[in-house]
């Protein structure tokens, strides 16, 4: 069995259809014992950035001081094709560079405004992009090479570079940039690092004039609530954020403030004291960061595009047709995630979208969906008629026929994952619960979790927005806890490791965020689109092969060796064996192993092309139709019946001791039963093999040849003379199998043992009970759907706090930078 797992893993590694030639990355099976589970997946939990998308960030638009800048060029003019060169013409500075590949930004208004340098808000906006980051820079010839912790940061630094604010160098406590050709060095006083809880990062710097300023960028949910005032520009920026999100762009808010010397000196002393604490250091630093990041002035917002990978919509469509539900877990804001969902066909226009307000509304008239799921799916309160009757009067019957999608946020998931907090907050629900029996908070939390899982699993798609890495893992754990299903998690970065390790099967994407996800995964792919072939082809084939292998392994064991039991009834339960010792030793090694091994290695019910054309075939593995208790019972009965027929037909034939050579002895009887059982097992495998190859023929032939060869060697007269205690059947096979009477008995046993399988196939054909494969083959092919465009499907007229922080969820590298661990020793540049 382990050999079959290993070879099937090699088939995955050798599949050229899953080889990504652009980066020379093949598919890799890092685990060799999970191949059959690939054919039983029911839920896929996927990251968005770098998994569904390319993780190649391009700066597309921005909003500064109430003005939206973006790709508004009307024609392919040279200035539009090379925005950096446009700035250089007639300017007073001399920095030049080639057009960046990761910059797809073209707006003459912004280029001209940056060149004029008369807008202080725009100046601070661009300065922030060049200062507030953890990017490392290296000079290679006359080029600057940036190394960023995330593609978002690199895209923002390149955008600032193309607009004249060039990040040149950094040391442990300084950052040097070129502002429109003028080199300026800023002293770094503190770096307030990013993490998944803060959802922002800040840098506290002293400019060459001695002024201390704080520059902050992060999610709109955390930046907007820390502003000093809310005016028309702030309102317009919120509108721009919603507009960017509807265009599936990843957004960030940028803000700054001036810090007085007195305020900084007090804060710096407290910061130093907190940084040397031995206990609760991180918590104390977060409190200080929170104090500093208040009363900010909003500078603007950025919008970065992360395009879908090739083949993602088609892959998700095939997975959905294969009855696989896809959940997308992302840190982006709701509109961005929803529109990406529409673009990749996870969401469709005919779906009813359930958002957080529908499933956790405080108003009882909206009939909370989560409570309906709680009541319908849980019978914990059904013991009391008063409670059941009261609830049934209040709640309508839920619809099981609508196609629904669920959109939830990390905040709601936090409440659901905490014991009973949702029910505690929704006081109107508790007006019903006192009629029911009292429950402790742990029981309440378990019921709410199960209610949420029941509601989510009843939907065709689920998108979880603004979730942290820990929440991703908890969501997977929640589904595994309340549903007996096989889960798969797929991601590309370190923030997906917890999710990948929690799922039954983890798939890592070899992307741009390092190899952490791949190293912790069971399977490594280069593109999300390869997942369709991994599951629908290799996974389904592996499940089919393992199921057939186990079925025939048990069958051949019962069919060949149960005759020993029947012989015991006629030998007085003595220690006398029925078979020759060598037959027992070689039966499972040489006589029957190879055909079963060929089935486990090469069996296919349909080709790879048909497997992708008809993804409905995948349902067989999800329902575990090919190997379960029922199939095992049928295999056991089949094997027992084969052994009974082989033994008692031979016993009946040998009772009169009649034959042309009077073969009625014990040895001839044993050879007859053994030959009948062996040929019956081989015939059963021949009849049920769907995919014949040269190797399949060789395996069957090898089994028969090995039987003849070892029978000749172990039953020769010479071997008997050498070791009569070991070779006890001299010339038994030659005496028995050359007698026509014995051959007719073997043929009769073979026919009787083959009739049941032929009868079942004939019955299914006559009664019209076609197999799933036959039904799908008769189904007409669906027309190909039109190509997908990234466009807004859910326009918003109101503005809500929705986060779309364009960061990875990894902890930042500010600590390494401020300690100087990641920097080469160099002289501090002089200020000019």
C-alpha cells in the first residue's frame, strides 16, 4: 500500500500539466500518504492574495486632498508610456530611471502636481510613501534594487520613486531619500511596526530642519478612527475607498502629524522603559504606539491592483460542479473580496448574498438567519415543548433551495468563536431563551458555533473578510469540529501556515511571499489553477485505485485462504493444513500481488480529459462509495462465497475418487482447490479492470508464470529427495493438472465463481441502473461561459468601516532594522 502511495505521488510530481514553465516550478507531493484523501475533499479554504491572485502589485490609483488620480490617459502618448521621463523634461533635477515593471500608473495631473511642488498635502503624501516602510535597498550598478517584505510595500516605494521621491538608502537610524532631485536624510526616531492586530505601521522621523513628524499607513478602519477631525476631504476619501474597493483594488490610508519636542521626549523615555521590560513587553509597546498614533491628519489613500491568476474562474467553476465548496479567507475589505469573488465565479448574480447585518441583526423582524440555523439544525432544546412551540411560532421555515453566499467579517467571527457572546449581545434573543432550559456559557458557545457552521455550510460560497492568521485556522478547525468532512487549505504565505497545518490536507503555492507555506504543506503547486487537476484527476484516480486495491486485497485473501477454515470442519479441526506450505507463503507475494498492484498503480475509470469535462464524477469520492462498510461487507461475502465454491465443488468431485489416473488423494485435492481459487481471483480482477495497459497484461501473465514456475520447483522429485520435510508435494501439480477430470473441476469452479459478477453487470444493464460514469457520459456538454472581467457587482451608496490593508499578515521587520541586524555597516550620509 505504501508503494502505491509513493508511485501515485510520483505521478503528481511528473505531471507536465502541472508544471509551471515560466518559473520552472513543478508540482510536488511532499506527503505520500494522503493521495486518496485528495479524492474526497468537500471544503477548500483559500487565501486570496497570492493564491487566487498573482501577488504582483501594481500601483493604479490614489486619492490625495480630495482629488482622485489614476489611469486617465486618453491615448498612447510617449509621456503616458513613460511617466518618469515626463517629469524629467524641463525639471531642475537629474534623477532618471527606466519605467518600472510593477508600475501601471498614468495621470498627467498628478505628475504635473508633483513637479510643481506647491501642494503641502501631496508633498507629505509622497514623502510618506518614501519613508514609511521596511524596504531594503541595494545599488547594482546605476540601478536601485528594492527588497520588500511584501509586494505592496515595493509597489508603493516604486510609485513614490516614479513621482520624484526616491528611496536611496537606510541605516540603523536614518533614511535617505531624493525629493525631486534634492537628497535629504531623515533621522529615524522610532519605527512602530506592523502586525495583524494593529493593521498599520508608523515611522517617527526628524527632518533636516529638526521637525519631528509621525507618518502612518494602514487599514482604513484603524486610520479613520484616529483622525483629529473629519471634514469634506475625509468624507471624499471614504467615498474613494469604496470606489477603489468596487474595482477590486487593495486600499491603504495614509496619515501624518507633527510631534512636539516635549511630547516626544516624554514618549521616548517611556518607550525606552517599555522596550527593556522582561514581561509584557509587546503589550506595553502596543499601548505606547496607540498613544502616539492619535490626532492624525489624513493625507490620502492608495489603490493597488492584484490581478487574478490565469485559470482561477474556470478552476472554481469546475470545483463547484464537483460539489466542492470554496471558502475564501482574506484580510481585504468586504467590497474588494466580494468583487474578486464575482470575478473568479465564486459568487454569481443569481445568489442571495447574506452579509453580517442579515445574520446578526438586532432587529427581530429580520429573523436572524443564524438563529434560524440554530433552531433548525440543533435539537438541544427540543426536549421542552414550550420552548419548541414558542420558537417555531416566531421563526419561519428557512429556504433550502436558494443559492446563497455568506459574507462575514473577522469581528463577527471573534464573537462567534467566543462562548455565547453573540447571544449575550442580542438581548432580544434572550427573551426566548429563558423559556428554555438553562445552559452554561460553554454549551451556549458550542451551540452558536454549530449554528454558524450549519448556516455557512448550507451556502454555496463563503467569504470571510478582515480575518487574521489565527482566525483562518480557527475557521478550518470549526468546520472540522462540527462537520465530518475532509478539508483542504491552500495559501502562499507565512500568514497561511496555521490554516494549512489545521486542515486535513495543506497545499502551498510557490509564490512571492517566501517558502513558508510550501514547507508546511502536503502538496506544493505553482498556480491555483493546478488544483483542479490535483483533485479532479490525481485525487479521484488515487481514491479509485486505493479503494479497488483494498477491495481486491481483501477479496483475494478471503477467496484463497478461507478454504483452510472449511477444510478444518472436515479434518476434525486438527493442525493439518489444506494447502502446501509453499503455496501459502507465495500466494500473497507472487501469485496475486502483481495484478492487484497494477490496479492500484494504473487503474482509471475515465481519462484525465473526461475527468475534467465531467467534474460530477468527483462526488463518488466525497460520498465514499467505493470503499465503505457496505462495500467491505459485500467483498467479504464475495470472497467467502468464492472460497466455498472452490472448496466444496472440489470436495464433491473428489468424493467418488474417480479419475483417469485415480486422482483422489489429499495432495491432488489441495492442488485443485488452490488452482480454482487462484484462477477465480485473477478472473475477477480481469473482469473489473477498466484501464488496460501493457503492464496490466504483464502482471496477469507474471502471476500465472510464477504459479507454474514455483509449483514446478517446490514439487520436483529432486527437491523432495533433498528436503522431504520441506517439499512435501512431489509431482502433485503435474499429476493433478494433467488429468482432464481435474481440469474440468477447475473450469467448473471458475465458471461458478465468475457467474455472480457477470450476473450483476448484466442486471444493471437490463434494468437501466447505469453507473454514475455512464450517466455523465450521456449528459450533453455545457456551453462555455463568457470570459470574466473585473468589474463592480455591488455598488454601495453608504460608507461603512471596511478594512483593506494591503499588507501581508507577517510581523514586520522594524525590529531588525532599528537594531541594525539586517543592515551592512556604512557611514551615515550627510544631510544636504
